[in-house]
C-alpha cells in the first residue's frame, strides 16, 4: 500500500468516525443551544402581581437554559414598538410581550419577520378577525396564552346578579386595551342576560385617591347602586380603597363587590363578608405558559407543529380567606407557580417529547391554588 | 504691571470657566457616551444600537427643535404630548377615507391645536403654562372619547417608518428650524420677546404674532411626530403621546436650555439634550439597569447638569 | 358688613349656579342632601393639597414635588401607624412631610437653579424613595381603627382647623407679606431687606405641613397610599393648581382660603354632575380644560371687558342723546 492509498484510507476512516462522532455528540446534547428571550416589562412597577409576572416568565426561560433580557416599557403601543425594535437590535431569539391593542400586531410581525425573530403574546387574544388571520399565517408568531375575558366578565356579572345585584357601577382599565374592551363586552352581555343595569363605567384609574373619588361619586350620583364590579385596574390597593369608601358611607356589605383578577388583600374582606366574588388567578400561569410556548418554538421543538399555539387559561374563583392567603404566599411570592425544574420536566418539549397542545390544555386544566400549594408547600 | 497680569489671568480664568459652562451639556454628552461605551463593552455605538438611539432620539429631537422657539420666548408648552396623541388619532381616522390623507391630517391637526395654544397665549393673554395644560386636558379627553379604544391603519404605511425617510424629515426640520432660529428675524424676535417683551415691542417686534407663530410651529411639528408615531406602530390609542411633554421638557433641560427665555437660549441645547436623553436611556437599558434605578439616575443627572451649566450671574432672579 | 355679605353671596353663586345646571339636567340624582354632602367631603383633601401648593404659588415658585412628597408622607405615616398606632401615623406623616419639604427648600436655596427643573429632578428621586419605603406590595395600608380622621365629621373638623391655620398664616403674619413681596418682585423684596431665600425656604416648609395633613387624610380616607413612578405623582398637583387659579380670579370678592375651597367644590360638582348625567368619565378632562381656559381668559382680560363695557355704555348714552 503506497502512502497515497494509506492516506486516503485513513481519511475515509477519520471522516466516517467524525460523522458518527457528530451523531453521538448530538445524541448526547442534553440541553438546547443557549438562547435569549426579550421581554418588555415595567420593572419600575413594584406591584407584587407585576413582579410575579416577571418571575414566572424568567423561570420559564431559564428552565430551558435561556437568558431573559428585559427592557423597561410603559406598555403603550408605540412604547412597545420601540422596545421590540431595541430587543431585535440586541439579537434576541424571541420576544414576549403584552399587546396594547390588536392593531399594533401587524407592525410587530413585520419587524420580527424582517429580523427573523419569533414573537409571542401573553394575556391578550386577537379579537380583530382580519388581524388574527394574518398573524396566524405568520411563521414568526409563536402564539400565546390568554384568558377568556368576555366569558369571565359575563359570568361574574351573572354571579353578582345571583347575589341580588340589580344596579352595577363598573371600574375598568383604559379603553383600547383588548382585555378591557372584551370585559366591557362580556359584562354588557352578562348584564343583559341577568337583567342587571350597568350605571356607569370609569376607566383607567391608577391611584387610590381617584378610586375613592370614583366610588364616592357613584354612591352620590346613583343611590340605587347595589353592586360594584372591578373588571380590571392597575390601581394598587384597589379593593381596600373601595371597601374603605363603602365603609365610610355605611355601605360596606350592603353593596356587593366583585373583581376580575386577584389581588393581595382579598382574603381579609372575604372573611369580613364585605367582598363577594373574584374570578382570576391567571396572572402568573398565563405569562409562564406564554413564555413556554415561545421558548419551545425558539429552541426548535414547538408545541404545535403547524401555526401558532394558542392556549386559554381558565379562570379560578377565590372562595375563602384561607385560599386568598395561600394565593398571596404561593402566587405572589418570589417563586414561580411552576419552578424552573418543574417547567423543564413538564413543559419543555426538548426534554419531554410527549408535549403537544392537548397535553398542555390538560396540564392547565389541573392548575389551581391547591395544586400550587401541594407542589410547593414545604 | 503686576496688577495688569493678575487681571489678565483672572479674565482668562473667567473666560475658561464661561467656555466650560457654555459647553458643559456637550461635554456631559461626550462623557456619558464614553462611559456607556466602556460599560457596555462597545455595544452602545454598535451599528444596530445606533438605530435604537436614533429611534429614541427622533421624536423628541423633532419636537425639541421647534420647542426652542417657545423656550426662547420664556414660555412652556405642556400640551405637546396631547397634540401628538390627538393628531395621530385624527390621522388614523382619515386613513379610513384615504391613506393619502394621513400625513396632511396629522400636520393640519397639530397646526390647528398649536394655533389654539398660540392664540390663547398671545392674544387672550393666558399664561402658557396654564393655557397649554388646559389644552392638554381637552385634547387628551377628546382623543380618548373619539378613539373609544384604538384605531389601526394599513400596515403598508410602515413604509414611512424607514430610517431614510426619518433622517430626511429630521434634516428638513433641523435646517428649517436652525435657519429660522439663527439666521432669520423670527428667531431673534423670539429671543428678544423672551428677554423683554416690552423692549421688543418698542423695537417694532410684533410680540403677539411671534408668540402665535412659535406655538403654531410646535403644534405642526407635533403633528409630524404624531404621523411618525402612527406609521411606526400602525395604531393610535389613548396612550399615544403619553408623557411626551415631560420627555421633551427633560431633553431641553438636559441640553442646558434656561427656562427664563431670551438670548441665553441656545438652539444646540435642543439637539444635545435630545441626544443625551437617547444615549442615557439606551446605555442604561443595555446595561440591564432596572426601571427604578433608571429614574433615579435621570433625576440626579438632570439636577447635576442644570446646577453646573446654569448661568446664575445673568439670571437675576431665580425661581 | 353689607359689602361682605354681598361678596359672600357673589362667591357662593358660582357653586350654586353650577349645581343648578346639573340639577336641571339630572334632577332625580342631584336633588338629595347626600349628594351635596359627598361633593363637600370630596373637596376637602384637594383643598388642603391646594393650600400646600398655594405657598409656592404665592412666592412664584413652581413645585412638581407636591405629589411625591404627599406619597412619601403617606407611606411613612402608614408604616408608623402599624408600629405606634394613630399617633405614629399623624406624627410620622407630618414630620416626614416637613423634613422632605425642608430638604426640598434647602436644595432650592443652595443649588440656585430654577424650581421647575429642581422639583422635576427631585420628583424622580422622591418617587423612588416612596416606592422603596412602600416595600413589597408597593402600597401601605392602615388598620381601619386609625382611619377615623378620614370620615365625617372628623375630616370636616380637620379641614376647618387647616383652613383657619392657612388663613392665619396667609393673612395675618409678617411672613405672608414677605411671601407676596417675593412673589410680585423678588429684586425689590431683596432690596427692601427681606431675606428672600429664607422666605422661599419657609414657603416649602409651611407647604409641607399641609402636605402632611393631606397625606393623613388621604391615608385615612382611602385606607391606603400607593407609590407612584415615572412622574405619575406630578398629575396630583394639577387639579389643586386649577382651584388656586380659580381662587385668584375670585380674590376680588373673597379671600384665598375660602376661594380655593369654593373653586374645588364647584369643580367637584361638575365631576359628579357629569357622572350623574351618565356621561363617560373622559368628559371630565375636556370640561375641566374648557372651564380652566374660559376662566383664565376672563381673568386675564377683565380690563379689556371692563373697557368694552364702558365704551358700550358711552355709545348707548350718545345714541340716546
């Protein structure tokens, strides 16, 4: 055998070996490639719900070995567009955000498609049919998680009607927000069905003094009012403020109070009997699962092979002070509602190939306060 | 001889001090640039991040350039955010008739609200701070009422969000406003009115018309900002232009522009301040600094810049 | 005496007219005592906040920090209420408000930069101080036992005491004359021997007392005080400022103390009236803006209107001759 033949044989053996080596390297690759997820979120907001949202998204991203990059946002449409542009320039692999409106989404998709970056939404559905159709056709939209705001609002109004409420004063987040509009719509439907009269709606209250003023104005202007429903608000201590205003006018307990989305102070008023009904509890699981959907897409193991994954989180109902206490401890603490380890095992398809849309739906359907307590109580 | 040399050295020292103070905002900008460039390991001035800085800079700079005229008059305009929001909303509605109406509607709406501000301030003698605050309340309320949510425009309009178009628009406004401010009678009239409106009137300056024009120009440029905000997000909402008035005010103050108006108001302060704001925002974001710390840093820097650059000697009474 | 009564009637006619307008629009909702009393109670805290703003306003100082100082004071009061009860809340709110106000005043004195710039920068810092103090939940809540000052009749008593205190300081002290002198022409005031820097510092300090009172009442009325960021606290100052401006218009017929209250009361009638009329709350801002603009135009052009009236009178006389 001359040297040339020997070299050829040696190279063939080496190349074959390296090929197999490559296969074995891939097979032994225990974790996905490192990746980054951009997340515009207002980290200046110290509301525990807002902090827990950040913690839950972080847990989901880190579960798959990713890094979360935050930019501070005001959550307005134009602010978010600037944030997304900034995150794209920072070479992120995916972007998760809470849309300010449907109409901003085509612009987001165009930016992300140009840059080859996946994007996902949390908390908000796409109500506009044309926009939804266009976004669902986009290969860069990973999907998202949202609540059924309309049904939730309709049901809470009906639930209040069952308690004897006939005339309702309503508080909601700013108009134009998809959730706000859907909750308005649902509340109107529920009111019509149950024969409840919606007296007035005040939007976009952000401070306790304005909340007091709104409630006192309702009491003054609508003596017939026997129910107050908070469809949504970014005002901290909303329920304590409402309860205080009602107590000052000797109306606490007489006027039924309901709220969509849980907050930290509900337990106290539930036990006193001055707060009556709250639907919500998705503020932690929704961003977590939204981040999971995006992460799975970014690392190349999408939950749904064709098109975006769309998961609806069912609302929970807070029924007792004890449950409210558990909610504060396990949902609003520093730990996510699923730890990074739990997410890795149960929600990241790279590690668990059984995951698909039906699996996720089933997993979400078992989610409850008791479930989190059981998993995380020491 | 000794006394002469002492006087000379004192004069030299005071000249250097004066020069330093005059250029402090610019030196501050350079310092911020260098610090963040080092802290972000060269990412700040990377090609991609430069576009971020430009996007942060664009809207504020457009408005700040025209705002110089109002500042030169010794006035304030707290309605710029409301004008941006209202003109974006009106432009979004006009797109339902024709997309060709978007730009003219935004410009005309801005101009009309600016004219209202100017008329109230100049001819009805309402203090600009209060008058523009009232106008801001009115148009924020109207924007929310008319929009009843948010209104989108065709995605094709994003074609106007191209950097080339924005740079051209910025250059056009820069050239026009700079020429008007530095080389035309109007800019001098604004400063003269700011220094002393009675003296200006005695010198033949039409004080009312000067005020009216300055506010109208700010309104028009806010319409332009509204247009670019609209085509960037392709949506107008009740939050469009929110707190923009504070961004612009912070930018001109960062640039070292005095509130007293008159001759010390330098045009370059608008550009330097807008750029400094954009660099600061981008640099802190790149470093992963959280929102609370970012706000403290901005507050401290604002006070520090003005403490160092404020000309107390010529200010007379400081309020 | 007769003049005083006439002026009082003239002053009261403003809220009465506004009330009658809404009574015609929505008689059923507006024609009850509870409604008027609620409007009255709602006017108390903004009126006291306006008293705090008024000190700076008289001196010609613009102060963005009022809202953030109110938040800090409320948060400290709330935290101390948990430790030391009502005394802790009252002392905590008052002392913290006065201390933060004194610091603001000292910085205004030594830094010698325009108050608008200084207070804007300080607001950014104070908001974060308030946020950090408020802790994990971003707000502090007090036990209802300590909230007695927020409900009637206690809130009315606190209001009367505050109004008397404000009236006394603004009308019957040497400091009030100094304040007005500084506000109208600081150079002349300085040349007359008034220590203008001290006067300005004191105006922050006295304003701080009323911020403390407003914080106690806010905490007592709402049961909680929340922190604010991103210059969100600045808007707190706007509505009290509007009532001061209206009070200045009314100053020819009534004093500032009463004028501020009447202005705030009239504004609240409008706000509740709009709600009672079933109009969306967005109209509040529009009406507030139009009302403010109209009043300012009338105020600034009173001399022109007077001249026009005189001219018309003369023309009519000439015509009749």
